């Protein structure tokens, strides 16, 4: 019997994080889903009960920020499960958790406001924070005072390394009639000041289309390096729609492939004189993926690439003169993902570079411009992000070394050698925020059976990690949830190894063939975390489907992170081709292994997932009994310019044929199976007019379809508001139930 059929993975034991689980126990677990462990198929909750204003899975703890001495951690949370987050603190020394603000008490339970968005310590007792885009101070006695009341859309609070100055970015309206606000102006303010408008504008143009998009402090606190984005050459587009009984217009700055795009450049502002120096690259139109000042303030790197991300270039500048040298450069005509990261090495001894030059995203150290980078880590696994511990010549990083869907924490010496895991042995996903001295790690942790929680980890004793929050409500633990695991199978086209995340009913019967839902399909869709994909609130509808007798499958299609460069590059020039073949491979595998009834297979996805849904129905008639396309990207000509990473420029030698071959708008005539389209009329990412164009073609072809229009809804139609979420998900349930017939 195929080993993927072994049902030994005991995910039910991980409902709560067990930081002391022995490594042998975790390693002994199979990656397949457990089956037949309960008398009921899953939760008995309805869509309305799964999606409530008081969230069953709780409110995710967000916005982690350490005090300068690393003795206190701030985070944003609501212990009752409502969306409005207040400020909490945690002391690793005492283990004490304290609520510091109580603004949620003044907010109605049915509100969907997210509450405080950022907070940081100004000193050991005073806190600056942002709520509804406005800046506030919390004094030591708990008093809350609004400050800088003449500014809006405030974000990116940071404190200077010497602790004396607060910096932030504020927004500007694009014009007097527009509701769109860009984060445009960089301000500094004396951290000890208590007055209302004490901030000084240090960078920013009066034209709101020229705006500060990011910045960082110099270590001596005398200067700030910043990225300034210029959108003036980009086209504006009007998105007309009806809502609230009248015609509305959502005017957006929006480029298509081949249009002019944002032009970004990096500058340094001296805070004493407010003099600014900009650092010019060979092509100002090219992408910037990061920048950083050396600790001594003498040099600046810019991590850059061409518009199609085929040539990776790192430039290093003399901060005083602006003189430029090309520090690192690599060209790969098949590259499609800008996963590169760069930081200064300890002691400013060159750069640490995250690149896949050897076929896998690994760390390298390059000391001088043009020298051969020395590989620090190696293996057939990938690193997602890293941080440099200057004091100890170490690098901390997030990687899937343990298993493809995992995101665990590790560290390695600058000189290389063995890597050390610094997260507990429990499988799952960590998103770390390191204390300034790296003695503690605040981790946003989740896995397939554990909704997100805050843990604090001591890297020297990871098994003693402390769980700070307990977010799910009591009813969560009273439900029976799906059994989650992983299956591995080859592509039926070229044999490439693929992996899928599989959700089975808790009372799965191996003698029965189940209806299958493939989705929500997207790239990077297979990860060991609650709900599969965090981008959409699909955890509840997935659980509902499984409880009604469906199996749910996600596939790590080509173009996804985590399986190496060759796997990723299989997606080049291949929207609606290689990706949908990978999805079909998952279906074929589950049918062959006896999981699935081949006559009852559905597929769904949103945005790019909507493109794959329609292309699957058009090019693989009969494989799927029904499909749902949310906000479907039906016309690659109207995608973002970043789609040129995969598709190439629209003026290429084989255009327009390639774009049309991979756009559902031009392939929809092949659709024979039932199709539902769900789309918000205000969507600025995938234009509703493109859905109209597709439906016009289907009508002309006498092709039947169902269209669910959501008036005034945005691209994230499943997240706009709770009534809309419930409505859209109920439409999906009714459609799949009608065509896939669960329970038979």
C-alpha cells in the first residue's frame, strides 16, 4: 500500500501547542491525514454560526513590538474574539500578560473595526499607538491622548536607536474629491513631547503621487534612509459601479502590463539640516526589493531587479558621495519570483544574501563587490526570511527544512556549519519578531489544528516556549474538526513531485468514495497553518464542506515557494497550463487511491485562482463537475505589470498570442461544465468589466453560467463585511451541493 495511505498523523493532539513535545514524537508522525477517529463527520455549525462577529477561532494576536531593552513585548489582541484589538504587554521574565488599553469597550459588538493597528514603547512606560489612522499616546497612568490631530492615515511608527525621536508616515488624499489616501509624508517628533502637533516634516512632496513608502533609521539616529515612490506616470482609471442606490466612482491609479509603473528611488535625509541625497541606479524604472544602511552609516545597499525579475542586482553606494558599485549580479532568463533578501553582515563585513543561485533559496555571505559569494546554508529546502544577530555573528531564519509545508525557526553561525532549530518540535508555521538582543522570539504560531496564537520562545530553550494568548472561544473546543494531512504524488504530465494538503471528514470511511472540492486554489496554497490560506477567511467554509461529506484538496502548484527553483520556474509562460495540470494530477491521484468519486469533483478559487478555475473547465471538460470563479483574472492584458514576471512583456515576439492563450476571456468557449462567477463591482485589482466581457462572450456562445454580483464589493469579496461573507459562502454551498451531491 502507498505510504501516503498510512493514517498515523495525530493532528488532533495538536489542538493546543505542546511546546515540550519530544522531537522523536514529531518525527514519528506520518504526513497523511488521520481517518476514522470520530463518530461524526465534523462540525455541526452552519455558515452563520461559523462566521460571527465574535469569532469562534478568536482574534489573531498581531502587531508585535519589543521594548528597546527586550524586557517587554507589546501586541494587539482581543481576548473575547471581537475584531477590535487593544494593546497588551507581556514580560518574558515574569510571565505576566497585561491589558493596557480598553478602547474596545466603546465599540459595538457587531462592529468590524480592526482597532489599534500599531503600538510601540517610547520609554519604559509611555506608548505611542495608531487607531483609525490617528496617532495617540498612552501615559504611564493609562491616560490616552490623541496627538498630531491634523494628520491622518498614520503608519510605520519607529523609534530612533537612541530612543529620543519618533518617526512615522502620514497620508495625503490624492485630490479633494477622492477617498483614496496615499502614505506620503515622513515626520519626526521628540519622543518626550506631549504637545498635539510637535512633529516636523522631514521628507515628502506636496504632490500625493510622490510618497514615502518605507524608511529606516541610521544607527547613530542622525539620518533616515527612505524609499520614495513616484506614481505620476501611471494611468488613472475610473471604476463606475452602483451601490447605495446610486452611481459611484472608484478612481484608482492602476497600470496594465506595458504601462508606465511606479518609479522608486532611495534617499538619505540628514535630520539636522534636512538635506537629502538620492542614490541613482542605472534604470530608475527597475524594482527595489529592499535597502539598508550599514551600521557605521557609510554605505547603503539597494536590492534591485529588472521589471521582469530576470536580473538580480545589488548596488552599494558611498553614503557621503553617492558613488555606486555593482556589488552582486546574476541573470536567469527563467526566473519568476523575487524572493531575494539582503542585509548587512555583522560588523558591516559585506552582505548576507538570500538567493536561489544553487537551485534553492539559501544564505550566502559576500564580503566585497564582485567576489564569489560564500554559501552559508545548503540543502534541498528553502529559507523564507532571515535576521542578522550582529552581537553574536549569527543569522536567524525561517525555513521548511523539516517538511515542505512547515515554517520553522533556525539559526546558523556566520561562518556556516550545522544549523540549529530554535522553535519547538511541534509541526506548524512560525512568523517571528526578534527581541533587540535576540534573547527572545515573539512568534505568531499556527498549525493545521491550531488557530494563530502568540508564543514567546527562548532560542536557548525552545521546548520551554510559553503560550501567551488563548484565542479560540470555548465553543471551538466543543466541535469536531476535519482531519488534516498531506499527500505526495507525481505530475501526470512530467513526473514532477507535487504535494497536496488534504482535509478529510473526521469519520472518513475508506470504503466510500467522496465528492472532492479542489480549492481555494492559488500559488503558495499548501502550508501547515489553520485554514490553509490566510489571505481569505476560508477556514470555516472548508470545515463546513468537510462536515457535509466533502474532501478538500489544495496543491502546491508550480510557481509556488518551497520546492526549489526548477519547481518554481515550471510556471514560466504558463498561466492556465502547467498550473491546472498540477491540479488535475492531484485529482487523478485521489481518484486512483480510492478517496474520490471522479464524477463529483468541483474546483474553485479567486483572482488568479479564478483564472485557473475557468481555464480548468475550458481545457479539461469532464474532469470537474462544477467550478466557482471568484473575482476571476479573465484577461492577462489587464493584470498588474508584475504578471510580466511570468508572462513576459506584452510587446514580445509571440504576442498577442501568448497572452490570449492564457486568458480565460479568449478560451471560455471550451467551458461545458457548470460555472458560477462571484465578483465585486468596485474591484480595482481584477476589473468587474472584465467579468462582463467574459459573460458577454458566453451569452453569445449560448453557454450557461451563474453570476453573483456583489454591489460595491472589493477584490477581497470574502472579507469585506460579515453579511457579504455569509451570503457569498452560502451561494457557493448551494451551487456545489446541487452539482456534487454530497451524502450520496
